[in-house]
């Protein structure tokens, strides 16, 4: 094939390919690009998900894009410009701030088209932080992962709404389907996590970090009327060993050591959700979207979610889940007791409504199709 007849190429850039919603979305879009006949490349500092990416036929380019060192970022820009020229990249899509600064320089040097995804609210705790964050609002097209994020970036950065495209995150119904999760997979997790027979399971998926609200859930567990419920915190601590130790101390101090499981990263989240009687998102700061919420709903699980951020778009109170004030352990305890007291018919109806809503609005197929439409706009 001659150079002039090459299919269009999209290069996605992000810090690493370890675990998380940004990483998973990158792989899903790369897979969709390959299926649509594009050339798909991803640049990152590597990680455990690289083999999955390359298995899809996507080229991975290893660069130290997780670094925030200005000199490293400058060198990354030079290397990315070389990649753009060598691979005849048409579009560069940045998904995180440090790589985005390098990528934007590379785009300016090469004339490639420029897309960013605004994934979070990004704190502004020190001077010039807003300027640092603003790179994520600089794309020719800026993808916002929820209406909440679209409003935030327009208000915070003055972004022209004509450049903004709202594309909610998606869940893969090929993976998150209650019908395909075997009892063996569920039993395997129950044994590994030492779940007592007949104990109600309250699952909080998410990396271990304070703003995800694990402390709030532990405190709520101690306030619940159901004294047999077990809380499972499923997520990588990503080196936050001190925070994990703090959670363990809190559970012991409240007399809940035997009822709290901190299990680390869970590679079989569909089975974990089927094991759960209720899934929780207890974030004390607004989630930009809240992917674990729609994953749980796709599995037909009741959800209890803090009422701010993207959750206000994905949960219909009383219809597809329950909403509680952020940081309110007492309200969370009441909601959890309420869900656990539902009869089977009511629980099944709630779960069915939740799954139907997710399949109608929040699938990876819809997310990827909308993202490829953005690429086609620029091509």
C-alpha cells in the first residue's frame, strides 16, 4: 500500500496503561478504530494492559508520558512529533494533562488534528493550576464525558460550546451481562474474599483513595441495622499503602474488622457485582461520570450513589437506584438497609430498569461510535 493510500491514523496519548476508566476507554476506542478500518496507535509509559492492546492489533509506543518533569515533557513532544511524521498520524487524541502538553506541542509542529477528552474536574489547589488544566480544553474538539463535565469546562475555561461534544462513558454489554456469569465464578470470589454464607455483600468498586469515600462506607456499615452485612472494597491502592492502613485501623476501631474486606484490584468485576447485594459509589467529590455505577446497573444490581456529578445523569432516584448526600454516613446506612430489605420481586424490577437504561444510553458501542464521528468531523 502506498503512503498516500494509507487509512487514517489516530494516536491516543495517556500516562500509563495500568487500570482505570481512562485506560479502559482508550483500549475500547482503539479496538473500534481497528474494526472501522483506521490505523490505531497508543502512546504511554506502558503497564499491565499493553498486551491486551497489542492483541487487538494496535501499536503501542512506549514513552515516559507519565512524567510531569518539564524537561521530560519537552523531550516527549519531540519524540511524539517524530511518531506523527513517521506514522503519518492524522489525529492526536490526548486523555490526560501531562501527555497533552507534550502532544499539543507535537501537533503544532506537524499540523496533525487535535482532540482532547476532559475526564475530570481537576483541582486547582495552587497558582497556575488552572492554566495547567486548560490544555484539556484546548482541542479542536473537546470530548466531555458527561453533561456535568461539559458545563464545568465551559464555565471554568470559557470553551466555545461549538467545540464540545458530550460523549458519556460506556459499559461493554458483552462482558457485563448477568446471563453469562457462571455460579463458579461467583463462588470463586466468595471463597477468596471469605464471605460468610448468606451474608449480604455491600460492594464499593474503585481505587483506594480518600475521595472515593471508602471511609464513609465503613462508618455507614457500623450504623446499619443489618449487623451481618459485609463491605467489600475492591480496588488497587496504587501505592497508597498509608490510606489502606488507615481504612484497616478505622474498621478495627469501629469493631468492624471481621466485616470489612479490602481485596485489591478485582479482574472479574462482573462476577464481583453478581456476588454483591448492593453496589455503592460513595465519592465525597463529584465523579466526572462514574463508570462503576453503570457497570453495576448493567449487571442488574441495586446501586446507592452520592448525589452529585455524573451520578445525577445515570441514576433515576427510586427507579434505577438510590441517591444520598455525599459524606453522609448515616444517610448511606439508611439507604443500604432500605435496599437490603427489598423483596426479591422489587429488587429484580429495579435491576431490570437499571440495565435497560444502561443499554439504551451507556454502552461502549455508542461511546466508540460517537468518538469516531468526532474523528470523522476533523478528517
